C-alpha cells in the first residue's frame, strides 16, 4: 500500500509521468499551436489579477496539509 501511495505522489508532483499522457498532451498542444490558438485558453482577468493568481499558486502545494488552496485560474504569468 505504501508503494502505491508513493507512486501516486510522484506522479502528482511530476517526478514520474505516464508516457501515454505525455503523448496525448503533446498531440493536443502541437495541434493548438499549429492552429494558432492559445495553449491553455484566453484569460478573462486583468494583468493585476493574473499576477495575484500566479503569486497565490506558486507554492500552494507545499502547504496543502495546512490549508487546502486550489487555484484554477488561467494566468499568463509564471
């Protein structure tokens, strides 16, 4: 049971990845790029709010055990 949890955790944090998922994602992203579409859609937020969303999500998974903080905002900033 512990091994299964470690495998799931490693996939969740991107340490390991499913090859099938990588290929599907690559096909989808290449198709969008060829069509000239934004890879993750267009954001409806102002630049300021995108910055707030980017700062809030940067390290949100580190403190997931203390305060679940999920950010589903599409922001262009890193």
